[in-house]
């Protein structure tokens, strides 16, 4: 039986949105975009992102439409901000991660901080992810991260040990 997968992502400048689109096709997953009531734009938006992240804020997000309870696995993704996952993603994870039977993380980044950001998000979720995918600024084009994406897809498609399938 094919795992039902929900991809929940946040993206400010579009990199993670494009990656989520590739994953959606590869996994035949359903997608929830995490959105904010006050979208971030320009220098003010970047400054707010830095402050929110450093202060570990969990800013308001619009109510998610999809419930992870109805899926086998939830993959949460977004950009790395100041060595942590983007703060709207933290807001989502706080509300929704506990409802997911299985958990995976993915991110885009400039070039550093992903592992630390995943550790931090795992602590917030109360468990480590089963699989992770990192795409940095030098590997944004699909052909540049094809292998790591396929590894991630295979890991998500593999039923959890002991699962009744
Ligand atoms: C406020 C802010 C902080 C960032 N901090 C980091 C960082 O600590 N490490 C890093 O590698 N990239 C950092 N970046 C770069 C983003 O992670 C990267 O551009 C990402 O692909 C953006 O994803 P998006 O287009 O989905 O928003 C930061 C970007 C912003 C706007």
C-alpha cells in the first residue's frame, strides 16, 4: 500500500516552494502551504524574520486546511533562518507535528545551519525525523539535487519497521 504523505512547507522567496513542488510530484503527496496573516516582504520582512528567529518566536499562521492525522507521514519543510528553521514553520510544527504518525524534515539554505535547525525542530516536535533533505544555494536546480531527493523519496516510501502493511 502506498503511504499517504502530507507535505507542509513555508517559503518566503520561493526556493522551498519549488522543492516542495518536486517532492509533491515524486511522492504523489498532498501539499499544505504554511501562510501568515502578515506576509514578509522587503527589508522589513527580513529584519522581522531575523528577530523572530533569534527570539524563538512562533508567529501567527493561517489555520492549516489539512489534518496530518489522516496521513501516514508528515514532511515539514522551509528555509533555514539564522541557523534555525523559519519561525512560521515552528508555529506549524507546534500545532500539528504531534498529530503525525511519522515525521520527516526538508529545507533549503544558503549553505550552513541545516543540521542545527533540524535538531532544534526535532526538539520542538518531541522526536527526531525519520529522514531529512537539505538543498543549499549551489544545488537549487533539480538536476543538482536529484540524487539526494531520490534518497529522501525512497526513505519516505519505505514503511516504518514494524508497521502493519
Ligand atoms: C532572515 C534570513 C536568515 C537566513 N539565515 C540563513 C542561515 O542561517 N543559513 C543559511 O544557510 N541560509 C540562511 N538564509 C538563506 C535562506 O535559508 C535560503 O535563501 C533559502 O533557500 C530561502 O528559502 P525560501 O526561498 O523558500 O524562503 C537566510 C535567509 C533569510 C531571509
